[in-house]
C-alpha cells in the first residue's frame, strides 16, 4: 500500500480512530463496525484497513469470506432473507429460493443491479412452525411458496415504481 492514497469516508476514518493502536486481534470488531456503519465492506475500506493494520488485504478478504456475516455489496432497498433451516427445507424453501434467484437474476449474497433487492440465505429464523419463512426488511412472511414469493416481488417492484422520483 506504500505511496498509494486510499480515499475513505469520514465514518470509516472515525471507526479506525476509535481503534487506535489496534492490531490483528481487532480485525473482526473493526470490520463489524465498518459494516454496521456503511452496510458492507467496500474495496476501499478493506484497502484502508490493510494499510492501517499492516495486514495484506488478501488476508482481510480471507477473514471476511470465512464468516458469512460480512458483505461486499450494499444491501438492496428490500433485503430478502430466505430460511433454509430443516423445517423450511422440508416445507419447500429450496423451490422458493430458486424462484427468487431466477426472478431477481442474482445469487445469494448479491444485490440486483438497480439496488432494489438483495438476497441472503439464513440458516434458521426460529419460526419453524410457520415454515417456509421469508423475511423482507424485518417483516416475516410465513407459508411462503414460489408463487407467493413471485407475487410479493411484483408488489414490491410496483411500490418502488410508485415512490420513484419522476424522470
């Protein structure tokens, strides 16, 4: 990183300042704080963290990809979580997941190009009696089917269009 200037937000600079003198042992808490503040770990934030902590960015990426809590893209306006726990799996969440991936043209841990939707697989939501379960921005949908998921996406798309600024 020598000789290279990395431009980061004031938020990230402040987080690093709050961990002044930190070393490798503070890597995960710092990454968590950055993601909590900005919504994800940007390439710039990882490069800056690399230069401050004197840890190769490849090592930081290695840690971040090991833990599924870290994201490398901002979440969409509608953050969709689909449960893949045992009860949800048995009740058909795999078909719902495939429908979501096909409809949104993204995979898990990705965000649509328009920034409207992001998709995340969750191991368990603790709502097994309501399986299969999907959560969008904290609102739970129970007994979800591929058709219900498709209808919900269409409703959210219409809602987004209605609230979009006029061109």
